[in-house]
C-alpha cells in the first residue's frame, strides 16, 4: 500500500467518524430542545 493510499484510507475513516459524531451531536441538541428521548422514543 502506498503512502497516498494510506492517507486516503485514514481520511475516509476520519470522515465517517466525524459524520456519525456530527449526527449524534445534532440529535442530542434537538433532544434538549424538544425534551424527547435521545435513543428511540417519540417526540409527540
């Protein structure tokens, strides 16, 4: 595996982790605003 391939793979992993954490942060923030449950549950 070349250095460029390793860099791309590492960037891809970081991007996926950042995406998942970003989604979780948005859900947690909306949860605080709406007073629902973070994992499962219904807003209404």
